[in-house]
């Protein structure tokens, strides 16, 4: 926790260090404690919470084997503690998690969903199968921080395992928290990603995921509609996280639409699978995706519009992992943005305004996170390579 928080600290003894390095001393101590406790086989909820924070800290520096292994520890321990079935209805064991009071149970749900997010991201960015079997998940989506802190019970829902029905999990549900909607679109993105890894994908499955995404869009609450006159100041100072969940949900929605479009166009050969040891290679591996960029202009235009409405001071407080979808699958958004200079007849090496917007968004992530800097370097290498063609 200290390592994660130190990046934003204004403490005098940390001011001589770049923001991204302020928590390194704490992070090294955390790793030492992790390996000690793992050797001692301290399989407790507290150890799982520590592992989850450490995994996030490690991934702030970019996907690494060490981070991936810690995430593996998180998923195994979460399953061992039964968190994957926290809301499984059973009357056989009064000491099961089902019998816990609501606020404690809600805390366990939050641990589970944090682990699930890490597992989902690490698998998607590496184009590898994820560890958690979503078909066994019986965990309700988390409610708002405000309700949880106030111990105010709000009924939530478990995501339907059937992709055809998962989209309406939160329809008419008392829980309308922004993060719950984000997790739901994350689940749909995972579904599209899994379809892309199938060897014998049926056209019907592709059409279904396209319709599922469209249905999800139509039931999103009004606050997710990013109107031009939307006033972010209404979210200051206590609801910055709510606004960020709205923004990243919209970004992830466009990523989901791109994945579905890639599937529809049969653009990937092989699909989204890669055996590369470089975990970021698949993100921009143009050879994997032969789709003409022109077909994806509509999605890139939406990403540009979303970034325009994202207050710069809010960006560092969002999940840095969303930077991958700012670039887009196979860096499609960046490639489309690079095409704008040609469309404008600009034969110089000057970047288009669309390119600049994408890179500036990444630069704000990079202020407090090495992963953002890695993505920014990645984007610059792509544009440089394109200029040398």
C-alpha cells in the first residue's frame, strides 16, 4: 500500500525522486515479505490481499514473468479460500462465506474482483488463456464505496455465464455503481477475447457477441453518455473515481467493439493467440491483423472523443492498464490516427492531432506509472517504424 501511495506523495524526503520511483523502496520490502510468507505457506485472506496489491505494483512497471507468477498465486489462493463461490447459495454449512454479514461479504467480493481483473488483464495483454474459469464464478458485482462504507445493503447480481444473457446482468438491478458496469463490459471483452482464441469459430458466435455488445450499449445508465456539455467539475473532489469508471468503461466498450469487428472480418491469422515471450508484442503485432485501418475509423474517432472529455488531472487516478485500449488491439487506434496525416495530405513527419491526443493521454499515465511510459515508448516506436517505410 505504501509503494502504491508513495507515487502521489508530496513528502519532503521523496520529492527528490521521480513520481514513478517514489515507492520503489517500499516495493522491494513488500517483495521480500511476499517470498517469506509464501515459503511459510500463509494461505490467509490477508496474504491474498497483500499478493493482490503486490501484483498490481509489479504490473505498474509492465507485464513481467514475476508479476505474472504473483497473479497466479492470487488466483490459486482466491479459489482455495472459496472466494470464487462467495455467493453460491447453500444451506449445508452455516460457517460458509454465505453466512457472513453483508459488509464483510462485500469486502470479500472486492478482493475477488480485484484478482479477476488482474488475471483478465495479464492474459489479454499476453494473448494467453486466463487462469480463472468464469463458468465457476458465483460472485455478485460490487456495490458503490459509499454504500459499502455506510454498511448500507444494496442488492447486486451475479454475471450470467451465458454470453447471450450476460449483458443484462445489471438491468433493473438495484446496484447501478459505475465500477459494476465497468466489470460487466470487461467480462464481455473477455468473452470476445476467448472467442478469438478458438480454432474453429462459428459465424453465429461472432454475430451473437456483436448483438450482445449492442444490447449492453442500449441499457447503459444515462451518466455513461458522454455528452459534449458534460461537466466533470460536478465530480470533484470526491467522485473522481466515478467519472474515471465512466471514461474507462467507454474506452473498454470501444475495445470490445474492435475485437468483435476483428472477429467478424476474420482479420487475425492466427487469431488473438501468441507464443511470444515478449508480453507486449501482440499488442502491436501488425502481422497478426490484416484488417484495413479504414474499417476502424469509427472506433478510433470515438476513442479520440472520449479522451477529449477526460480531464488531464483525472487520468493518473484511473487504472493504468486502460492505456492498452487507448492504443487499441494491435495498436489499431494509433495506426488509424497515423493515417490522418496522409488523409490531410501532410507529407512531413509531423504527427496528426489524433496521434498527439493518444500519446498525450499515455503521457499522463506515464507520470506516475512506468507501464504508461512503456506504452508511450511502444507508440513512438511504431510511428518511427512507419516513417522509415
